[in-house]
């Protein structure tokens, strides 16, 4: 006996036992995955079952691609300088170091991003000349973290930091110091992580300065680092 060919559309298949009753005139739901537009054939109960899968590429046009924008600026206490366009841009490594600083402050459950967090952020980012200089002089992330807890203590176990812990006054001054030094130099280019590190050191009473000093950082090392202030990265050969 000749088999009967039955053609079904993949978009109209819906188990009646698991679906609530819906309006027959409503459009059929779309498949949740993308399948190639070819026929699949199989044999079921002696009859040939052919499933035709339509081209679903047109559905992709309904989804917009998300575009992430990175702003090359950091918080400042001198907004008038930014509005006039006189403020130079921060380097990508400095931006990432700042983001890592906020994350470190949240890990320690601190309510603010201080100079100690900025220092940890530099070491977490890790690829800048400033970070390499610190590690070469024995100043590592783990040591800075330990010194931070020893100096500032641990936060309340049940305290949760905000997503972007606000800057402390010394941390904000450190950022503005870095911008001011770049402007005073009169040179083109970006504000680097080295500017940021030296800004932390400029805040003599800050936690970041005290932690650096306890780990052997001093004015002589500052002078050595200042020679490469406008460079964020030196390739190794």
C-alpha cells in the first residue's frame, strides 16, 4: 500500500495537552532557536512525515546589538575644568584601575573608595608601568590588602557597599592632583596610572600613602617613577 505524504509546518506544532486554549486567529509562536531551512523526513506509523522548517533569519533583524561606551574620564572636584574641555583624558589602564579600585572597596565592604582602594586597583589591573614598578619593589596586592585591613580594620559583616562607593576626600584630591600635574607639564597625551600612583603618594595623611611607606616606597622611588610619568606601558623585549 502506498504511503501518504503529510506536510506539517514547524511553526504550527504545539502539544495541546501542555498549552492553554488560545485564539485560532492569533499568529503561531516562533521557534526559540535558529534552524537551517531544509526538510526533515522520517517514517511514523507507516506514513511519511515531512517537516518543513522555514527560514528564521528575518527574526534576527528585530534584535539590536548592544554597544558599550567607555568614557575616558574620572570623577573630579573641579567640574568647571571638564566643561571647558581643558581636562586631558585618562588612559584606558587608569580607567580600569579605578574600576578595580571600586571593586576592591566593595570586596572589603568599605563604604567609600579611598586611596588604599586606588592602590589596590592599580595592582589588580596589573599591566601598567606603575603596577610593574610596585611589584618589582616588593609591593604586591596581597601585602597592600593585609596592610589595609591592619590600618582600617574590617567592615561589618552585614554591611553591603554601594555599587560605586563614593570617593573619600583624599582619594578625590589624588585624582585631581594627577590631572593638575598633567596640565602643568604642558605635554600632550593621557593621564597615566603613574600620575594616579604619584597622586596617592602626594596625600601624606592618607591610608594609601601610609601603606606605601610601610612597604618601603619613598621619595627616591617617586623620583625614579616620575621619569616615566607619561608612559603607561613599556613592552618587554
